[in-house]
C-alpha cells in the first residue's frame, strides 16, 4: 500500500513549502504566484501545439524519452521512472503523473475516451462529457466512469486508492461490477480504497485523504484554461470535509 513516505522527496518538499507560505501569511498571494514557486513558471493554458507543461527526471512517451516539445495524444503510453514527474494535457484533460508510474491513453487524436492506469500515481482533471461520452478509467481493481471531475489515483496490484476531489464518478470493483458506488464530491468528500478481495460483501471501503494538494489541482486546471471550484484558503486542507 502507498504511504506518505513513498512519495518522492521533491513532491513532499513542494507540499510543505506551500503550507509554510500560507502559515506565515502568504495566503494573499495569487494562485499563479504559488504555482510559480512550485514549478518555476506561472501556469496558463498551454498553446495548441504543446502537450507538456513541465517534466523532470526520466519521462517516456511510447518508450522514447520525452522533452518539452513531445506531443501526447490518444494511443500513447506515458511513463515515469524513479524520481521523475510530468505535468501534461491532452485536449481538455490534464495530468500530473508521478514517479514510477505508467498510464495508457485511449482515444482519437486529442480526445480521450479511456485511460488505463497500469501502475503508480497521478492527479488529473477532466473536461465535461455530455450524452454517452463518459470517459472510462481502469486500474488493476477498479473501473471508473467520469463525465467531468478532478481525481487523484494510486494504483498497485490488488489495490487502488481513489479520491474524487470534486465532481461525480461511477466507481465499480473490477472483480464484481455489481459492487459499485456513485460518488458525488464537492471537496475531497469520499476517498476510497478498492481491493481485489471482498470484506463484508464489498471491495470498496473508506480511505483517508492523502498525497495530493489543492495547489496541484489548480495547476492542472490552469493549463487547460479552467479554475478549481474553491478558493486559496483551502490550500491548508488537512482531511475529509463532511459538511457542505
């Protein structure tokens, strides 16, 4: 199971720096300024001919080492090696793929209709789908239907962690599609573990909030020209919020 100390040190350093900034009264800083302190450049919508906002370490697209000019689209496999990370967008969807992760993108051109999280962790936000255009996301133990939302996922053999940061998802245990939940979240309201073995009749159980921040959500929304549905004060978020 993923633990907080499994994170790359630079990930935790970014998170702690943000908390320190806010603690000493930097909450008046704008979100772009905060993101610039993290990633070295202020976030803005990526140009149409760009896919990657930032990358560090060894990032691969279809097995080839990526750089800031690499394009990413449907049919590609994006992977990161140890101590590596990439922030990128495909159409109206954007991602932070963390260290030691691999994700397969399915779709036509720059429209994604399915994702397969093979291993590792990622934070993502998705543009709204209409009609039958639900995006399907798969891990080893879960299938998730998405119309437009922000999520954080960790995937390993036998276990998936999913936080629906905001929006709505249909969550299904892969071993039994009747074992399911419809999750509607305003603000990290219902993190879940999905396992490959049932306990008390279900493979889905409650989980803690962990390993991702609102600053990261603001970044990935910004590079596709959107904003998160909450304010800067929530950067100090520490756990699940149950009251709406």
